[in-house]
């Protein structure tokens, strides 16, 4: 080895380029291994001996280590512990500059909050999992735990749950069965989860594809109860076999409402929406009949295997045809626009819109883009069906009046009752549990009262009033879900029904059909802005509830600090 130069000729040891196969100075060359068995890269090779950095009793940096020199110029082996190191009181490794927050996963907090906190934390700062469910002495069956987790995530994603909540549920299941270092990933149609047993072992990855979606909030609530029992049950043991059995029962359970009940609910929704925008008793009956006919036509298309795009197109045609037929009667006491608007209320995909915007606001941009693209296709299908009927009505001489929207129709008591009936019908269409119908109905009535007080009485912009009302819907829905330890969707989705932009959509399509493109596009842009205000308001209300209601056991605001992960700098 070449003789070392003076201090001015030496570079810092961290900047020296040396081969990884050459031992440091002062370390003897190990003898060749006799076997070819691989060893851990974190263990010292057999026969490797290290030199002490200083002789016993000498002061640190006295120059007695290999390489000579004194003070900071002393070169020591990389395998030697630093002076003053004590294995009994060793400092934590990889400590961030701001320190590691102390997080205690208490049983008082809902599992959604606890697992969302874990997901938003860096991997190195997550506490070790506390296995809630008992496993064998050999440890949990990793493939079965991962398969159960994927099946639970599939039911949640197919039921319309947001991507972050699906990941939180999958994370909760794996941690409850004692699996550490698990990373779930959720997209619009694919779920995957990866588990790495240790730093030197290969990860185990499993995935599952969601091919069919359905709206059944009763099934969604049952899945949430199963997850709650797995994650927090102290007196009830949920083994893997028991979890699989309950999951199979959830899949086999029939919907709580039959097809004809759903058709009647669609008619009630459309009739209530027509009253909400100024219709009377006759308009209620005609709108309900048109929506029921469109619903049965959509069922027929679904039975023939047609995609949902054509189902929405077929369902939008009968209400529009009913409205045009009323126009041709030249009756001055009937508002055909209310009939068509009521039919649109029954078709607008508010559930998918809220879920798509929520995924985008929480950082799941791929899933959000796919959901919003689905909403766009559904909306185009509705537009195609209504425009086809409107063009036919114009050719037949129907006098459709775009100025009908400016007719005052303030009937507070009637409209509040209509909004509650609309929410009730929407809850039935979503297959909600009967125990949640009353709460969501009251939530929808409160939303319309707030909107009417701001937009109709206060003269505030309808878009801003819609955002505030939707924010209160999200806040109340989150509070209801915390009280019941279940998903917030059953308390939110139906309650936003009265706020959907049905009238703006109709008048926009009417302007396009009558070659008033500028006015039509302006009304359609208002409808889009209203829809986005609903989605953002719902998400903001949910986040406000989490912001001021701290997770028990989280010290120093750790539950919120990790949410900065979506910032672009």
C-alpha cells in the first residue's frame, strides 16, 4: 500500500473510491471459504477480524488505530462501533430530523382513522403491528391472509368505496393478522398487495381484478362490520376460517330490495325531483311514469348484455319523450321541463362523481381519472338519449321554452318534503340498510334547507351554496359513520341527491337542440361546476371532521402531518 501523504493530500474517507472487495486498512485478508453457502450481506465474513480504533485506556483519537495520525485525521475500520457506544442504550436508527412521533393505536379510535394514519406515515416510522387475531406458533399463513385481504378489498372497491379507504381496510386486515411491511395498491380495476417478510427475503405479491361492480350499501356495511371485528374485537376471535365463512355469507346474501321496488323508487325519485323544480301533482305522476319506464328499459338492455352506456341512453329517452308529449298538448298549467329534469335527476351518476373527485383530492390520480372518465361516458349516454328526443320534439313542432327556468317556484315546505322523499328514494336505489334510511333522509333535508336559505333567500351564487350544503352533508355523514363505525357513503351519497344539477343539464341540452349553442354550453358548464362543487364540498366536510376530531393516541398531530405526501415539492 502506498505511503500516506500529509493532511493536505488526503481526501475525506467518505469520498474515497475503493473496491467493495478490498478490506479496509488494518484488516487481515480472510481465508477463502470452503463452502459455497450464501450468507447475509449484513454479517461479517467468516475469518474477518477488526482492529480496535484505540487501545484500551487511551483517549479517543489518540492515533493508536491503524493508519496513524491524530485527532480527526485518524482512519478507523468501518466495522468498529464508535467510541462511547453502549449496546444496552443504543440510539434509534434512521431518526428523522424532526424526531419520530409516538403513535399509539388505541381501540377507541375507528379503524379507518388508525389505518389511514399508518398509510400516510413513512414506512420507517410505522409502529410494529400488534396482532389482534391469534395465529399458530409458526406464524400467520401469509398466502391466505393476502387472499382474504384482496377479497375484502374487491368487495369494497366494487361497492364504490374510495381508493384510500380500500387501502386502509386492506392494511388493517394484514396488520391484525400480524403481517408487517405490507403495501396495498388500489387502482380502478386492479388490487394488489405486497408483503416482505424481512429485508433479505423476496417479497410475496398477490393481485385481484375487479370485473363487476354493483351498488349495494347493505353488503358494504356488512364488510365494514367484518373488518371492525377483525381489527378491534377483543372478546370475539375471528380466525381465517371464520373470516372466510362470513365473507362467503356476505357474497351470497340477496339484495334487500327487489327489482320492482327499485323501479318504484326510481319513479318516486323522478317525481320528487320534478316537484323540487316547480312541478305539480300531474307533473309528479308523469315524471314518475317516465322514470319507471326508462328503468325497466334499462333492465331489459342489461339482460341482453348491453354496456352501461347504452343502458343510460335507453333510460333517458322515456322521460324526455313524456315531457315532449306534454308540450304538444299546449297546456299552460304543466311544466314539461320539470318532467325531463326529474328524469335526469334519477340518472345523473352522483355516486361515481363524488368517488372520483375524492380519489383525486387524496392523491389517487389514476383511479380518479378512471372514475371521472366513467362519469363522462355515463353523462354522454344521458345526453345522447335526451338530445335524440329533443330533436324529435323540435321536428314535431314542440315549443320548448328555455326561459321556464326563470319562473319563480319557491314553495319552501313542499320543496323540503320533496327533497326528503328524493333522498329516501335514492337510499332505496343504493340498497341501503333500513337502519340508515332515516338518518340519510334527514341529512338530505338539511342539505336542501341550507341550499335554499343561501341561494333562494340570501341571493348567493347557486354553485357556492351547493358547495356549502355538500360540505355539511359530508360533515354529518362522517359523524354518523364514526358513531356507527361503518362507511360514510350510506350517509352521504343519497343526501346529495337534491343538489344534483338536473335543471342546468336539461336547459343546456335544450339550448344545443334549438341551435342556441352558446347558451347551452354555458348552462352545461354551470352543471359541471355544480357537480364539482358537490364532490369537493363532500370531501372537504369529511376532512374537516378528521381535522378537528383527533385520533386518540396520536401525539403531536402525527395523524395529519403525513398527509403532506401529495405535495409537489
